[in-house]
C-alpha cells in the first residue's frame, strides 16, 4: 500500500474533525463574550462575524417560533412573551456574560 493511500483517509478524517470543531455553539459564544441576551428575548451579537451572525439568526428564529406558540396557546401578544422571556434570560445569565437591557452591553 502506498503512502498516498494511507495518507488520504487520514487527511479527510482530520479535515472533517477540524470542521466540526470550529462550529460555534451557543454556550461557547456566550462564554467567549461573542453574544449576549437582550431584554427583548433574543440574542444579539456583541462581536460581529459571519459565524456569530449565523448562530444568532438560527437561535433567534427558533426562539421566535417557540414564543409564537406560547403566545397563541395563552392568547397573549408575541411582544408580551418576548419581554417575559428576555427578563428570564437576563436573570439566568451567569456573571461575566453579556446582557443588554436597552442601555448597551454590560457584563453581568
């Protein structure tokens, strides 16, 4: 077996592992200070990058769908659910992570 035949699968496995390791998740983004919770119930980027923006967009669309279900089930406005969710998210945010209550970013 040639060295090329041995090297190619190893290289592919390494690249696949590296790619998945680079994917940003919510907990990591929060702990690294890249995103923060807002009083409106959604995430927002503290530091902007394509990866951060994609994460924020994905999480926020999931949150909005969930908030809409809650609003419909309880016959209340989406805005009311968003405000309540924002308050809870800020309360649950650990010290050292970013929050925005409408006056800009601050570390909790």
